[in-house]
C-alpha cells in the first residue's frame, strides 16, 4: 500500500515539475511543428510522388509524433542526473520504498510528459494533415508504448552517469541513429539491403510503422507484429531499467 | 507499524555498533567504532571536519555500505535489512536535499507520502511543523525563492514529519538564528518526551551539544576518543577553577583544603583547581581568614575545553582552512541565510 502511495508521490512530483517548466512544454510542442513544416516542406518538394501515397507532410507526421516522443523521453533521464547532483534524489532513495517503485514512478512521470505533448501534436494533426479522432486515440496508445521503452533507456543511462555532459554526449550519440534508422523520414520500401536490415533491427521502426498505420492507414508491417516488437522492447528496457536502479549509487 | 518494532537487540537500545568501519581505498574514515545509543536518548557526535561523523551517519541510514563490522538500527541490520532501517529513521542531511521546484507544503506532502504517513494525520502534522519552523506564511511559495536558513528549517520539519523512532540530524541548526534554534531544541525535547524518539545529531555548536545531548561521543580520525554525559566529560578535566584576586593570599591554607588539588599564582591572582567550586566556595573564604578578597571568579570547564583536550585542537579551528566541499556549503548556508 505504501508502495502505491510512494509511486503516486513520485509521479506527482514529476508532473508538477513538468507543469512548472513552461519552456520545456513549449519547446516540446514547437519543435515537431518546425520539423513538419520546414523539413516536410523542403524535402516534400523533391520526394518522388510515386513512392508514397498522399502528401509527404502527411507521411512525415506519424514519424514526427514518434520523434517527439522518443527525444522527450530519452532526455528525461537527464533529470535523474540533475536530481542526484542537487541532492534531491537522496530524499527519495532513503525513503522506505523500493527502487523498483522509484523506477516505475519515474517511468510514469516521463510517460505522462510525453503523452501530454503527443496529445497536443496529434490534435494539431487533425487540423494540419487530417487525422481522424480515432487516429488521435490509437496514436496516443502507440506513443505510450514507445514512451515506456524510451524513458527506461533514458533512466538507465541516467542511473549510471554522474555528469550531465556525459549523459548528453552518449544519448545524442545513440538517439540520432535510432531516429534516422527508424524510417520516420522515408518509406521502408525500396531501401538497399544493408540499410533495410539496419532499419528492421531497430525497434523504433515498428513504433513508427504502427503510428503510420494508425494515423494515415499506411503501415509496412502487420500492426500486430509492430505492437509485438514494441511490447517486447518495453519489457526488456523496463527490466534493464529496474536492474540499473537497484544498483544505482548516490 | 509492526515492521518498525525493535528486535534482536536488548530492550532499550536503539542503535548498536560493533567494530563499525568504513574505508575509502587507503583512507580509514571510520575506524572500528563500538557504541550503543539508548532509546529515547539524545546523542551527540562531536568532531572536527573529516573526523567521520557524516560517514558514520551515512552508513547508519544505508546511503553508504559498511566496510566492516556490524550496525543495528532499531534492531535491523543496516547491511541485510536496509529497507526496514530506512522505515525506522528520519534524516536531516547536512547538504540541502529539499526540492526547490516544489513549494514548502508540497515538499512535506511528498515526504509524508513516501513515508506512508496516514492521510488524516498528514495535514495536521504538516500544519504543526510549518508553524514550528515559522514557514506558515510561505507554505505555498516555491522553495527556490527561499533563503538558506528557510530551506534548512523546512528540511528539519521534513525530517521530523513521519515521527520515526530514530532521527539523525547532521548539523541541524547550522546557519539558523538563535531563536529558531531554541524552538527546534524544544521540539526535539518534546518529541523525545512524548514519543520516546531517539536522536543522533552532529553539531559544531558546543552550547547546543551541552544543552541538548544526554551523552556525547567525541570522534576524531574515525575513532570515538571520549564518551559520556556532558558533565562526565567536563568533570574528567579535573573540576572547576576558582580565581581569587587578593593582596596577600594565604597559599598554605588553600593547599591544606582537601578539595583543592592545585594552587597557582599568575597574572596577579590565585588559581585554585577545585572540586564542586560553588559548594566549596564558603570554605575557601573561611580559609582566607582575615585577608581581603577583592574579587572571585568561578570557571567551569566547557565542552570546548573537553574537545581541545581530546583532539588537540579547537572545534572551530579546522573551519578556517577548509576550502571547499563541506565548508563551502556551510558558508553558502550562512551567507544566504537572511536571519
């Protein structure tokens, strides 16, 4: 019972911090829109219209939702490093709740932040690229699945790093390949074999594909396969994350 | 609360240390400490910087693993049952660990939830503690707008919030004004009286240790070099000193008194080392006979004297050359405190 109360306490703290950092909320929403118009507009003009159905911007939109979710959540791990630096983490780690609860509280907190931004972007998508209200809901569900795995990666790395700079270097080094190899910006069909293999090995690809299926009805893999892969990815990352939190030192 | 009830230790012992040791590479920060702290006791750990006070507390609250020996807190082994130890303890850290992105009240609510303080009690206790540390009018302000002293007070309120059986206070009243310190001492004494709470505190303030602690352990180079009640420690120095200003002191008459251990003449006065000076003062006057006494001064040894005797230096002295880290933070506290 006190574990649940503790879980709620940690989530509530994360949520309040998120609410109070307006710049974080605004940039989380502004950035995807910039990508959609500047990248989507520029590249869209030179994309072969035979390779994709509909406009490039509509094609890009699910990838941008996934991008917003994965960047926001992985960098969320930075707050663990920061909390430890300013000694706030100590208060939580000496409390009589398990590290697993602390981890899940943080996952929930990070996922909530990501859900709020994803919801706003998806609703904007209704106006910008004509997504259906049902698409908004299923899109949110898929964003949540992606968020759980990505927050876990961020928290795992955060548990090991003592400096903000070290964390940032490693995360940047890791997240750009994950993003560029996810087929968020281009279609899966017609890639050369080496690239296609790398894209297929990337779990984020399946989240982007599911998102594309849910929002604009264009998925490359069966949705069930997409969800299975993302679900497995979540389970593995959560396990790794709880292990990292249990051995985390102050 | 069944989980926090004592076990495996003799009744009446809150903390039991046997050969407790902490090494960092070649450095032995805590060196085979044996100590029992009784239930309901206010125990003070006094020592210069780097003596091992904070390291000892860190091990007892399970933040740092112990290198050797055994430590039982509330009957639970810190190495084997850290979860139960944590449920038994309240901690006020030396470094600020208050969340500055939350308000004062939110910090207390967070803590109450983390420690499972039941909802009906929570509100009332938060009110009580906000009043105690004089932050009621700022309860809804973000802590980042607080001065160092205000953060410190909030931190103390937080440590007391869940009424744990054992509370560790690492330099609790550093940078606080005398009035707030008085309030906090009173609250500590009240908690001890009403709840039987055990307190372990470290402090640099000698008068705090003297006024508040039932027993004091002086720690130096990771070892406890002296242990006892403030009175025992002071008596160990050989009692009081009586300084008499007089023109023709009858030195032989003074030497003949059974309770006088030493007679000195310096700075134009007679210095007598005396047991129970106040009780024996009339007999000293009798021994002076017809000789006129111009002035009398009774000096009691202070804990500061005890400290110097055992560690070879003043407790405040090391602060002067400590550059950063601990001392830097202390200075920040003092500098940012507006009270």
